C-alpha cells in the first residue's frame, strides 16, 4: 500500500513522461498500482508516453512487487505465529532444511540470488536478438527491461513494435514463456523440484507440487491445442503465420494468461471462443505464493476433482494416493466464491460507470486486472477515471488475494464463535 | 427424456404450425425440450408460428414438466431408499404428517389439487383483463394459457403484442409475478409456511424455509432497487413509464429471472449493468425442488455466508441460530463448480459453432437456458442447428440438475472408495 503511494509520487517527478498522451494523477496511480501489483495494464503505451527514466521507475516498482510476493509468500510461513488452515510453514521448513538454510535472512539471500540469476540469464538470451536489432545500448536496455518484466510476470513492454513482432521467433518467445511459467509455479514448487531432483530419496516431491505441476501442464497443453484449432485460419491472428510459427504462437498464447500479460497475438482479433478460453485461463491463474494471480491452480484442481467426485458418486477426494481433507475443499469453494464476488462487483461497477463501453471488453479487462494478467482488448485507455479507480482497487485486492486481505483485517478478532450452535443438516443444496 | 421424444413427435403432427416461419425437426426438438423443461425459449414466436392446437401441445408439455418436477421433487424423498447427504425425506415426512397424508397417492392428490386451484385462480384473475380486451373465447384461452405458463414458470407467451403491453397493469403483472415467486419457492416451502401458519407451535418453520425465504426477499428487493436506479431514464425500458409503472416494471423484472421467463421490458434494450444483474440473478435461480432453475438460493446463501466467514475470520457457518454442517458447504461449492463448468462448456461450444453471433448475447442465452429461465436478447432465432442442439442438451441438464443426473448415472456404483488413503493437508488453496 505504501509502495503504491510512493510509486505514484515517483511517477509525478518531472522527466517521467514524454508529453505524448500525458497522464493525470488518477492514471499515474493506476500505472503505479499496475506496476507494484505486477499486473501490466497501462493506460497509454509505456514506450511512447514514458521516458527511459519513467520506464525504469515502472520496472523497479514491478521488481519490488515481484520480489515482495515471492519473499512474502515464503517468509510469512516462517515468521507467522498464528495458526492457518494449511501447513505452509511445515511445507516450507522441509524444503529449507533440505537447503540447510537456517533463518529468514539466509532465505532472503537465496531468493535474491535466484532472482538475479534468473533475470540476468534471461536478459543475456534476449540480448542475442535485441542487440543486433537495436544496437548495443538500446538492445541491452530492452533485454534487461523485458527479462525483469517477464521474470516477475509483470507484462510491461516498451520496445517499438511491441512483443507481437517476435511471435515466430523461438528464442524470444521461449525465453519469455519459460520465465512466465517458472514465475507462475512459484518459488516453493521450484525449490521442491530442485531438491527432489538432487536427492530424490531424502526430498520427496510434495503432493502440492505434483498437483500444481500436472494442472499447469494440463492447462498449457489444452490451451495450446484449442488456440491452434480455433485461430488456425484467423487472418487477424495465426492465419498469416507458418505452421511452426502457429504452434509457437498458440503455445505462447496459452502461457500468457497465467499471468504473463505479454500479448503474442492481437487480443482484440481473437475469435470469441478463444476470448472466452483466455478469460477462463486468466480466472484460474497460477500457483499460490507465485507472481501469478487468479483463484490458483490448486483451487481449480480441487474443485474439478470434487465435481468429478459428486458426478461419479465418490465421497473421498483422492490425488496422487492421498485424501484431500474436506477443509481444503471448503476453502477452495469459498475462495472461488469470494473471487467471483469480487470480479462480479467490480465488473458491475465498471458497467455502471462506463455504460458506453462494450460488455465483453470490460469483462475481459476486469478479469485481467483481478488476476493481475495485464492482457487487454485495447480497452484500458477508453475507461474513465472512476473506472480506473475501480480497477486500481481490484488489481490491489487481486494481487494480495482476498484471503490475505481478510486475514490482515481480522488478525485481532477471535477465530471461533463462543456459542456452540446446534448443527443443521436439513438444507437442500443445489 | 421420453417426454421430450413424445413431445417432439407430437409437434410433428399436421396442423401444429401455421406456416409462418416453419420449424424443422431440430427446432421442434428444441421447442419440445423447452416446454418439458419449462424453459420458455422459442425459436420463433409461438403466437404467429403455431396454431391453437400446437400451442395447446406446448402448454400441456409444460404442465407435465412442471407437475413432474413438483411431484418428483416431493416424492423422491418418500420413495427413495438410498441415503442422500441431506435429509430431504425427513424434512418432508414432518410436513406430510402435519397434513395427515399417509402415502404417495394422497400426496399426489394434494399436489394436483394445489396446481388446479392455483392455475384456475390465476386464470380467473387474468380473465378480468383479457376477456374485455380479446372477447370471451380468446380472453379465456389467453387467461388459462398464461396462468398455466406462469404457475409452472414456463414463460411461454402467445397473445398478440406480448407480455410487455401489461408492464404498467398491476393486475396482470402482480398475478403473474406472484405465480412465478410461488413456483420458485417450491411446494415444500409453501407447505411448511402453510402448516406453520395454521399451527405455529406444532409445526416449526424449518431453517431451510427461513433461509430460502429471506434469500428470495433479499434478491427481490435488491433487484427491484437496482433495476429502478439503472433503467429509470432509459428510453428503451423504464423511461417512458409513469413513476408507479416504473416501480411495478422494475419489480417484475426482478422476479422474472427466478425463473419465470416473461419479459416485462425489452431485454435487448437494458443497459449493460442491468444485463449483468439479470445474468447473475438467473444463475442464482430459485429454490431446490421448485419449478425454478439455477444453482438455487440455498447454495447461494451458503456460499455468501462462507465467504463472509472467511473474510471475517469465523469458522462456523451460523444461520438462524443453527450451525450449517461442512458437508453442505462442500456440496454448495461443488454444485456451483459443476454448474459453472456446464455453463462454460456449453457457452464455449456455442461460441465455436456460432462465431458470428455476439459474445454477450450468447452468454445471456446460455445462462437463460441452463437456469431454465427463457429470457433472451432476441438471439434464439439466429442460432444455427448445432447451437440449438447444444442448448437442448443444456436445458435438459439444467432442468434435471447436474446432481440428479449424476445420481441417476451412479445409482449402481459403490459410494465409498475401498482403499483408505492417508489424508493430505499440505495443499495451498487460493
Ligand atoms: K501480469
Ligand atoms: K422459464
């Protein structure tokens, strides 16, 4: 919250904007929130409207936001003293002990090192393409900017011509897609996979890792196949590309809703089936504690599993030989309900404040903001200031998660009702 | 299922169609399904395209459908031998004993009597308006047809000029609105209220009744206020009406998504905020075991309660001094997930088969079909045959409910997994 305020102030400094499409205070607040929350939505093109100085402020805010989430998501478990439903702490301790890390400071050092290595490696690979194209200075700047933007799942783009010019370029596409995927998996799962790979017998692969890795793979493959089928002949998207380029672009398009925000194809030109798929993928999002948003892959997997259970008449929810406890199913349903309410409320408020804008465009924009994806049907610049303020709040709540928000509010309240009410089973549900 | 086949065959009889906009077999199948499932969607205007004979077949199918649901929803509890999560049976027994009804046959007699009285009373009141307007024969026919259509929440309209001509007429509007509300409450709740009213000490008002009555009231009041605010000056809807007429029309518009299907206002002319509200109200729907569809008011109330609990840091879900058991929360979340999947899948299939049609129009149509509401943005006639078949399946699944469908499929399977898997708590959800 403080970061958003300071970021907004920083963007008010002279020399931030070029003068093209000058932004007022509400739009600067929106941009700072979009950066800190690593959403990536922008009212005007960052490449045109912001100077290098302004762009660097934005990417630094995104770096702070991304680092904050990874660190917070990992540290909260170690430091928190209060009880939570899930044993994030225990899960983490197991991993940290495997790395022989004693305290929070050592862990922070590892996270910083991991970020630095990931971003520099990405920048080096991107530089192979960008330096020949833009010259040494600009090439390195673009390589570093977009590597940081991708590694933190921010989705800001500043280069002339945008990201879609590399839609058939395997180097740029795959580097950025990989960074988005890793960011969406989150530090915990990557750490678990790494330690498991080093010593499979001492470090078991957690059920949580298996669940989220398989869900992510399922979403990636399904998305790629469906985009390929629906957009194959669309002249506005995959139509003009070579077959290999079509596959690459469909894969990238399937990666970006989880929640990269780089648009390999013109979102507005997608057929309506692809638009809906993109909204659904954005809504599901990435892993808990990662730089991605949405209801999270584990929530989605548990709901799908429960649905299948109810349909097939089973009572226990089994995943990889373990029974998922009912508390987690309740949590998955409740979180999805809260998330749906949040998105619905914001969408309704946007419709009322911007009655002239298209229903589908605003729905897409709302989900993109809530899930901190940053894809847009080129709508952001048409939304009025009240609408931008609604999206600002939504990006913030979507980023910190409705539950974190709730826990923060209620940290001081009692957790259990004092009266022991008699149970009620006589409710017809559904 | 058999009813749909026989209904479709009956609609193939000579003399059913007038010749205006002749329907092919797929469209007749769609119409028969719409009637049996009391959805009310029609490909072409029933008043123009169907003869009186054809209209009577449609309304008889709707009567069979409506009676089937009330009877089935009430009888299944008495006759079913297998265990279900909720104690529908016990709930019902209590009520039936209050009425001194011994068996299924007596109960059936009561339901038939209740239907007959409700429909005749409605028809008598509607006749006060329709006989002066259309003459004795036509007036009585229209009164009876629309009373049956409203009492069963079917939503079919055959009179010239449609239902919107009575938007400022308190008699017609209130009679039809009342029939929709009662139909959406369902037989069980009405029975409970009636017996409670007769003898409050012997027959307690069930928690289920309190929960669904208060949720229904909340949805009605909220809907009326929001429609009034958003549509007040809209020249296509409330704009031209007198203030009293505006209130009446906003109230009717708030009743019809639960799931009457009569359109007091031109749905296509609603502002986008009202459209979204209508979609949300249709999605929530009416009570379990009623002639209404949707995820049901109790499911909605439980999800809202759980969401509020998670936000306010409470663990027990309390309603009217009772603790709702976690099984019901799991069920509410799972049913909503299944319903969302069903709607999403059908919507995606519609988008792919009808790529030229508008995203918002098709979304509205899909929710309307799934929740058996029957409101439309005048889209039904533009949907191609594959799309109509998708909606036919959706109306059927939406009507019988995904869970009933699942239970029917799995009646013979074992209910409990044989292996006792170890529990898994280490899942990050949300
Ligand atoms: K993003
Ligand atoms: K209906």
